[in-house]
C-alpha cells in the first residue's frame, strides 16, 4: 500500500478495486446509498454503451479493445466527477487497475480501496465463471493466475480491506469508516 499522506486523499471520490467476486459493485452500491454518493460501475456503463455484455465484447473485439474502452470510460468518469464536484464511488473491473495510466489517474484523483478476498472464497463466488470473460478452463486455476498477476498492482492502493472474515454489514461499515475518518 502507498504511504500517502492520508489527509490528502479525497474522501468524496472513492474507487473500489479487486478481483471478480470481491463484491466491488455490491459494496459500492451499499456505501454510495449510505453516504448519498453517486455510484458508477464501469462494467455496467460499458455494457450500457455497447448494448451487450462484457463477455460478448471480449469475444467480438478482444481484450485489448475492452481495456481501451475501460480506460476511456474511467478517464471520463474522473473528469466528470472532478468538474462537477461529485461525491462518487467507482467500481472498476478486476483488470482495470493493471493499466499504468488508469492506475495513476485513480491513485491521484480518488481514494483507492482494495477489497482483498482469499482465493477459495473467490472461487465459490464466481462459480463456473461462465459469465466472466477472463475465465478460461478451470475456474480456480484461472483466478489464481489472475490474482498472482494483479496483486502487485492492487497492493499499490491507498487502503486494503481483507474481506475474508467479515459480514456484509462489517465490510460496508469498514469502507464507510475508511472514507469518513478524514471528515
């Protein structure tokens, strides 16, 4: 994790990062509702724009196309949130933080919270992975490989929240505390 001056982190612009199945969208929505923030799910925005699923976008155009659209969507969101002084919670796809330009943009403009969930729990939540474009072959093996690749980027976050032994209410409360502690 970054040793950033915690007082300089924005408490009104939050990004949730982590692997598929960590609950970024679920907890982002819950926290946003609790704090009266706007909630943006980058994958949902992309699906809405292209009127299709992320999995079909991957199949039709490939991962590189998707990552470029994802980066552009995140840039526009940050620009809009800053310009309009919006209080926002942004949930990005599991690989969205891999891109150095996107990562720097988020780290410099938002308070980045990594929802860290152990492999076994991720595998249970993702199930057969049929709706996940990055799952190819064995779900556990794929998630494990992706996690090993992405952890080096995730650990650059401002805050890490281990979700393994926490209830839904505890996770929501801890995120709210991370955001609210600087008010």
